[in-house]
């Protein structure tokens, strides 16, 4: 009997590594002598770099970059397999890096994310995956492209800094200084939203409020983004605003596709490919996945749905152990996950459940494996 443990973390309580440890103990208690393998999983958000380098035996490359407000800050990205790099933009341009009282998407920049990409190119990495969740920015990706050598100019020919407030002032784009290694590299963007660059569902109106944007600021950003989209279209000869996901990360999706010819791909699918999840499934009898809270969204772009689909394609059953179930959680049954086991064993407040997370998870794992043992005993019976 071989079990593969591939759970996302329970944010604020249990890491993927701790979950693997708890599952291993429970599995061997109920099935002595079983074979177990555990891999950390992330869906393209926080923890993606750690998950990928843990499985691929990679390493972190540390450097100083400029944060969302152009402050110097220490950051890092992952490297593995000789020519591969994985970057989380949140490590250089993330919302938690900006104090709440200073959050204003007119003044933040993705410049630091561009510095991470530039460093990877300088170091010889040519297969670069970029997770673009959790941004503090709405600069259309200008900051990141500036760090890679592109110049955004106003009508007088002066170079712009590349913040949200500069969107309306872009009159010309000079791409002659773009990092020469870009043409040799392959970029994959982990993106699970389809928002366009502009409009009611665009970068400003959909994501700007959480980054500190007031209604007046959002109106200004939208006006600027429409102007920016028109300039991009004229410069690149493509309608970037029509690319699904162009509005992700405040428009960074548009810049990565337009200037770097990146491919947008589901975060969990990218992570599973990077760690060769299909190869890990060889000889596996059951996969246990999960996340802190499962709901209808878990089937789309989250770890349980992505893992369930891979397992179903190979005829391997998968189950999920989760912190809690919300509306529509059963939707996951259509995506290869056969059953859900919540860890909460009775009425309790969230604070109590989080404090007892390890104990509750261990109990749920034990119940799940015991039920599996019962099911195996019923396998030869007829109804």
C-alpha cells in the first residue's frame, strides 16, 4: 500500500510539512508497513517557491531589491534543475510589505519584481515561472519592465518612474534596452484570474480597493490604464487588454505577456508540472490532499481541484482532509476528489479550532485511514 500526501498548508496553523508528518504517523498506525511519500503543495500563491524547491531539491537565491514604495528590502526566489527559476512577485511587490496607512496604488511599483527577473536572467536561468498573486501594485507592470531595461517616456521625453500615477502620462515606450536574455528565455505566469486590463472587471476596479484605492483613486487609475492600454497596443501591435488575465497583479499580466511573451497558466497546474507530480503518482494507491477551508472555489485553481484532476486522469483515488467545509464544497467531487474529511469534530469557535489544529488533524487522519481499512474489508462483498 502506497500513500501520497500532497496537501496545501492550513494558513496560520499547519504547514504542508507538518501535515505530511501527521499523516505519516496516522497511516503507519493503521497500516503498519505501508509506504508513504509526502510533498508540499502550493497553488501559485504564498509558499510556491518553498514548495517547488523542497520537491526539486533546489535552493533560494537571496538579493536586495526595491519594494513597492522603492524601499530597499531583502528578497529571494527559487532555483532548481540547473536552468529553472521560480519567483513570487509578493516577495518583492507584495501588499503586506506596505503599511496599511501608506497603501495607495497610485504610488506603488513592481520594480522589485523586475529586479528578481533580471537577476535570474543574469545568473543564466532561462525557464522562469512567476507567481503574481498578492500584489500591492497597479502600475501596469511598468516598474518591472523598467528594471528589465524598458523606458516609459512622457510627452516631453522624460523617463517615468513606473507607478500607478504614471499610467496617464505614458506617451512613448523605448524597448531598445530590454534585457538581451529575454529573447532566450521562456516565461510562465501563474495566474488564476481572467480579468482584463480595463473596465468594470479590470485591474483598477476589481483589485484596486484592497490595495488602498478610494473611489476617486480607482477612477484615476482606470483612466490611466485605458490610456496605457492604447499606448501598449500601438507599440506592441497587439490588443493586450483582450488577453484573459491581463489585469492580474494590477496589470503586470499584460506587461509580462506583451513584452516578455509569457504564457499565462493556472498556478496549481504550473506547480504540479514543476514538481513532476504525474511522476510521483507512479505506483500510488491513494492520494490525500486538502487545504484549510474547502468551498466551491477549491475546484478551480486551488490545490484540491488540480490534484484531483491529475489523480482522476490516472485512475487513482484522492480524498481531502480540510479544516472546514463551506458552501459548494461538494463541487470538488466532480474534479476527482472522492470524499472530504473535516478536522473539526464538534461545535467550536474558529480560535479554538486553530489552537487545536494539530490535534484535530491527527484525529481526522486517523478516522480517514480507519474508514479506508473498513472499506478494504468490504471490497470482496456483494450488496
